[in-house]
């Protein structure tokens, strides 16, 4: 997790002042810096998705590392994803967008709605995980999750890049 995003996540959970908690500074950051932190966080999510991708492999392939227990791997990913979504949906970020960039709100609402459908898709994969990574329903649900994650990440990255450009202004 990036240091900036860790700071942002800490400020979500407690609103103490800057002297006792430097994370308060996140509220005063330009939106572009918050967007950059969210984009940085995507690198950690990408690594976790790559680990999940090992569940796509045949259960035992000759020169392939056998993935850890699928359920454990999925629960770890769920924890990471929920933290990421919470950081994106934090008032310090969305409240600022409402004020600073209201023209982006429709796209942001759509992305937030996708958070719910992605979590539902992940819950379905977790529900099917005990059946084993070789089971067709599990693999189908896993592919659906990967598809949703990929589309969401592309749309979100475009939005964050646009936000960074907008925050830099015409002089950039």
C-alpha cells in the first residue's frame, strides 16, 4: 500500500488534528494528489489480482506453483479491496469532488455502484471456493470477477487521470 494511501485510510477512521495525526493533512491535499494516491493503490491491487490469477491455472500444473488455499487468498483480497473502496468513497475525497469537480459526479456515482457489484461478484467466488478451483462454476464466477475488476479499473484510472489533469490546471 502506498504511504499516501495509508495516510488517507488512517484519516478515514479518525478525525484527530494534524499535531496528533499527520493524516489530517490528507483533507487539505489537492484532489490531484488524492487521485494519484488512489492510482498508486491500484498497483497493490494489481499484485493481489495477479495472485488470484493463479487460481485460473489447472489445479496441479507441472512447473506451476500451487496457489495457497483459494478461500484464504480470496479473503485476503476481499480485505484489501474493501479498504480500497472505503478510501475511494471517503468523504474527504468525495466531498471535495462535489465542490471542486461536480461535472465528474455522474461517473463517480457509476463507479461507486460498480463497487457493490464487484463485491457481490467476489462474494459469489468466495461462496464457490470450497468446491475447488477446478470446478466450472467457481472458474466462471472467477472470470466474471476478473472481467468486472478490469473494466472498473480502466474506467477509474481514466477518471483519476482526468482529475489529476484538472487539478493541475491550464498552466500544466
